[in-house]
C-alpha cells in the first residue's frame, strides 16, 4: 500500500513538474516576444528621431524661393525686390506694354 502511495505521489509530482515546465515555457515565450517588440520600438524611435532631425534642418523657404542679391537689389526667383533711391521712377504711360 505504501508503494502504491509513493507511485501516486511520484506520478503527481511528475505531472506538476510537466505543468510547471509548460507554463514556464509559455512565460518565457511571452517575455521573448515583449523583448523583441521593445527592441523594435527602440529601433523605430531612433529612426524617427533621426528623420525628425533631418526635417528640422530643412529650410523650406530656401528650397521654394531662390533668394539672392543682384547688384544693389535683392532678388527672389530672379525678380527684383524693392528699389534704389537713385533709380528713376517709370511713368505709367511710358512703360513697355502693347497698346
């Protein structure tokens, strides 16, 4: 009878061990997946931070408008901006237009 009880206890302990191993394997797999996700998010964060720093360095106005100096005048896309005090004012009637 004692042998039978010992076999029962041994079988029970083996079943508990198997269940513990199974659940431990599930927890280990979940931990592995969480670590992989964490590494992935860290990589994405580094990449997005790098892209953000590149975008901050871009000056959109310089790409859209060619701002330059041509003699005494500033130009935007080749058009003069402002006027110089020594330049003559063009009268409305003497402009180069088709009449």
